[in-house]
C-alpha cells in the first residue's frame, strides 16, 4: 500500500468516525465537539492541497512506506 492510499483511508476514516461521534442521531453519539475534529481534518486536507505540506505523508515516508507513481499525495 502506498502513502497516498493510506492517507486517503485515514482521512476518510477520521471524518466518518468524528461525524458518528458528533451527530445527535448517531447510535454512538458522544459530543458535538467531535464535529470540530471533522472540520480540522477538512482544513488540513484543504491546506495540503494548496501548500503540499502533509505531516502524515512525512511520517509514513520515515517509516519506509513507499510512494505511489503520482508523487506527493497532498499537492
């Protein structure tokens, strides 16, 4: 699995999890404050699209995960 794919999976997982934990209609609702984490993930995706800076990408590269053919996943 490549860095790009792992980051997409992580972002999707965090958005879905934080929505489930922050939405009142969810059976696993905890607090509306989990919606702030959803916004945080979205803002990080937005900024990485403009700047190319993606902290998880750097961490995964240091761990030896290979990059895909497309180069940087975030910009």
